[in-house]
């Protein structure tokens, strides 16, 4: 077990490179299961979720070869290996193995997914979609059993706009017989990325990125090469780090449109945000103003940036109201920020942040991935030393975090926990 140690109070200056999008990567690796020849995915982030998924595919007979920032998956010899336990429990995105295995083999046994604890995270819409396509779905001892004689295209209306359900239903539908229409589909950029990969593999998909996706089933998909889009959440996190710690940071490559909801809020808060063709520059000149934030589905403000921006708003002069309409209980980071001196009250799905507060370095826990990013922002801003434990959450989503922050002049290092610290955490 390790911890991150951050010496606060150093402004960040310079330029950093953004990795490929985690939430694309974790969908695109399972998508390779659907091909009959090797798929190479480029611009893969160096994060633990990617490693775990590659291992899962290997367990089911795929041959994976890792290269510099890329992974080749040869799914030719794969079989419908039941994956009820073990690695599937380690990440949320293992649910994509359901759609991918069902699409390829017409059957699958996959354990219920793990991932960040953000309150209830049902997968009923995924299941509704699989059933509409003809699969029989049962839940036995913590695993989902899926089986279909054949999959037939269907019209599926999602009751909840869900990124995971939209992508998973696409996976199950690309080789179903006939036409599938997904209505009230999610529109996140990662969905377009997944649809682009599937199209490069020979699938017939129209409308990805809108709320109606039309899929005409094809008999077979083939391998291809595909580069993942830049990670808008990683980029957004660094924009917030720059705003919180102060300084002048350029982030590239980004697709500025993907960052629009964040950029406009940061400008409202008093930061200077300039976008280039594929870069964004964030500068902090004067004091910060409070802003209200409401998370929404894309292109609204991303729930994944709600936690990091909370830290920034502890530095604003006044009261900001943050409401998470996607995950109502995504506020565990606020307990940790309070340990550092933040004045935050949580009431239902909203948090009221009163600023400015001088944050003080403290020992805090990354309770989930983006809570970890919120604490990194806090550590960079605080006076004194912040120690963040449970950083395996952060390693699931932020590639080369210390290297990137160090290159900007931030002071951060990773150390193993002492035996006493490890025991303390285990007993907590
Ligand atoms: N929902 C349902 N039923 C379902 C599916 C979702 O009620 O069958 C609800 C969820 O409980 C939530 C809302 O619908 O309230 C949206 O959930 P969605 O399915 O869109 O989330 P997800 O696909 O499980 C992905 C990202 C999350 C990100 C959300 C929202 C991946 C692997 N995860 O999760 O990313 O917060 O979309 O944008 O793509 C993160 O990166 O830190 C992270 C948690």
C-alpha cells in the first residue's frame, strides 16, 4: 500500500500531455471481443483499470500484446469463459464484458461489477436492453447469467440516460439480426469513440452522439487499429489543479468542445481559460468568485468533475452550491476536505461550499477515484503537507500523476505506507 505526499503552495506552470480517455479505454478493450481478428487500441492510458481488463480478456482466451501506449487484442481463440468473481469485481467497466460476450457468444456469466462507491449504481437499463434483444437474464449468487438462442434487433427506450447501458446495448446489438434503435441514448464523447471503433470493425451504426442510435446488425466484425480520444476528465482535473494551486498551465491534446461546460464555469469563477485548436490554457490572476454547479448528462457539467471543482470553490470568496443530479451521494470527498479546514455542508444531493478557506495539510483518504483528484487539488493548494492514502483509487484513472504534477513545479511524491499506517487504515 502506498500514499501520496504533497507539499502545498507551489503554483503550477508549464504544459502537460493528456492521456487517452479512461472511460473510452475501458469500453474499447471489451469491444475487441466482438472481432474475429486482432484489434489494436492506441493512445491507451497507463492505468490499472486497463491492465485488469486486459487480464480479464486473457482469462477468456484472448491473446493480448502490450506496446508503447497501445494494446493488441487477438480475440480469435476466445471462449465464453464464465467470469463470476476475481478481477470483474475490481472495476465498474467489467459490465462491458456482458454486452461484448453476449454479442459474440450469445452467452455470458459475469460477476456484478465493482468500481467507485457513489451510492446506488443499478444496471437495470443494461439488462432491459439485453432482454429486448432476446437474451434471458438471471442473477445468481452475485453474477449475471445471460443466454440467447439468437439476438434480434429491437427498439429500446432507456428510462435513464446511461453511458454504460448505451454502449453495452450497442455491443450486444452490432451482430444481432436486423435493426436496433436505442432511444434516449447517452451522448457522451466516449459513446462516439466506442461507435467509431465498432464502425472501423465493420459495424453499421448511425447517430452515436445523439439521443437516437440506429444499428443494423452485421454477421461478422473484423480487427482494426483505433486511437482513443483524449481524456476530458483528466484534462479537466488538471485545469482545476491549475486554478486551485494558481499558475499558468497548458494542457494538450484536448478536444476543447468536450471541456466547454467546465471552461465556462472556470471563467465564471474568475480564471482565464483560453482554448486553442487542441489545447487549453488556464491562468489564475486574481481572487476567485463563487459559482453554482449542477451536474448533468453530456454536454452538461460532468459529475466526474464535481468532486475536484469542490476543492477549487473552497478558495472562492463566497458561497457556491453544488448539486449532483447523476450520483446523489457523490460527496464522500467533502468529509476529507473538511479535515483540511473546508467549510462544506452537504444536504441531500447538494453541497454548500463557503469560501475562502485556507486549507491545511492533513492525512486524508481517497474514498474513490475523483475524490482522490479533489484531494490532490486540495494538497496542492493547502499550506503544509498533505498525505493521501488509499491511492489505488487514483491509480485506476490518472496515468503518471506524480510525473505530470512534478513537471509543472508541484511537489508530490509516492511512498509506501509504514506498517503502523497500514494497520491503522485496516482497523479504521
Ligand atoms: N443508472 C440506472 N440504471 C442503469 C444504469 C445507470 O439507474 O442501468 C443511473 C445511475 O445510477 C446514474 C445514472 O444512471 O445515476 C448515470 O449512470 P451511467 O450508467 O451513465 O454511469 P456509468 O456508465 O456506470 C460512466 C462512467 C462514470 C461516470 C458516469 C456518468 C465509465 C466506466 N464510468 O458510468 O465515470 O461518472 O458514466 O457520466 O464509463 C469516473 O470516471 O470516475 C466515473 C465514475
